[in-house]
């Protein structure tokens, strides 16, 4: 990784300028300054150079504040509200029928543009576009409209001979880097029950698991991310030792169906009865009453909110780009 790319990732993952914060949330710069002066949020930090910057964790809270305001509440009673109060307002108030009070920031590009960045191995362009879409679309939109289509298109390009393994590895590593950088601050803020995220033996694909972990963390679930190919007995013991409420497993379409069924049976037997075994992905088996299956990101978010004991709030659908 080049020094320039490293600096870019560190800056993006750590602090944002007020302009970048406005782009990521759709809240105008002038409004952010007014809120900081009147209500003390968002609160800026000072770099040694004197420039004002904002923590990345500010993005998700500002998006939720904007959502509550779009449902008819006044900024004065919302900006300083606690996270629990924001949850209550979001759950108790119907979603707006029209876009919120802050105009959406224009798109930085389509999946085709992301594909071009992968084809050219343009790490800076791909990274910037991914971060932009995260701020613009939110958790479900980012995964459903950006990450999943990009993964599918790269797979198609490889199958048709227009891309090679090196392109797929580049895309996977860079998308994984960005999702990890997004998730880590969310992990620090999460106060909900713990979910252990892993794949079964023989499953080496990690992006699907990272997508699950990111969405669960954005819903306030504490994540213990173990990665790929973890033996079932070890997952069972760990869940018992840590008092985890769930073990989330991602199964890709390339997985061996018979082996997946055997491993899931062993894992279910190894887990305490109180621990939910959550399985998602294109290779997840259907029709089993002893596991919880999710087949899309909205269902996963609803499951996460139920795990936390909150009423279900369905995020309005966003139009594809």
C-alpha cells in the first residue's frame, strides 16, 4: 500500500473536516455550525494545525438526528437527545413520505464507476467512493446498493474473462478494509448484546461475514469478529464463556451444501440453548427450525433490533442508482 493511500485511509477512518461531514450526512455546513453553537453537537476537535475536525462516529448520530427531524421534530429537542431517546422517537414516529429537510448530496458515481476503479487498481478512487456511499446511503443502502452489486459485477467480469483473480483480491481486500474501518468505531459505541461472527470450516469467503458484522454493529450489537473457518466446538465454548446472545455465520454460494448442514448441526449442538444461531448468505440452508435464517439486509436489521429488545423500525427504501 502506498504512503499516500495509507495517509488517506488514516484520515478517512479517524477524523472528518466539516465539509466531509456535511457530505457524509446531507446536513449543510451552515446547519452543522449552528447546531454546534446552540446545542454543543457536533463537537469539533482541533488538530495541531488549528483545523477543526470531527470524529467518524459523529456521522451515524447526525444521520439519525436528521431522520428524526424529517419526521417532524424540532432540532432544539433532538440534537441534544440521548441515543435511547433517538431510538424511542424513531420507533414511535412514522417514516417521512418525502425526503428529509436536508437535500441529498449528489452521487459520486455508479457501480460502473466503482468497477472501473477496480479494473484500474485505483485504490484511492475506490476507497473514496466507498466512504462517500457509506455516508450517503446508510448501512442497508451501502451494503445493498454498493457493496453487493460491486461484488456481483466483479464476479461476472471474472467469469467472462474480463477480469482476473488479482482484480477480485484487490476489490475484496479494499472493500474489507473500508468496512473494518467503519465498523471499529461502531463496535466501541455498541452497548447491546454480543454476537460472535465467524464462518464454518471450509468457508474462506469473508466479505459476506464482514457485511453481517457491519450491519449488526450499526444496530448497536456488540461484535466479536473471528473471521473464517472456525471449528464448531470452539465457537460453542467461546459463546458459553463470553455469554454471547448469538453466533452469526455467513455461508457463500460456493460452499458445499452437505458439509454446511453437518457443520451447522454440530455448531447448534455445541451452543447453549439460549444462544441464537443466525445464518445468512446465498448458501444458507432453508427449512431448519433450530437456526434463524435471514435472506436480506432489512431482515437482518430487524433481527438485530429484536435482539436488542427494541421495536422494529423499517428504513425507507432507497431508489437504485
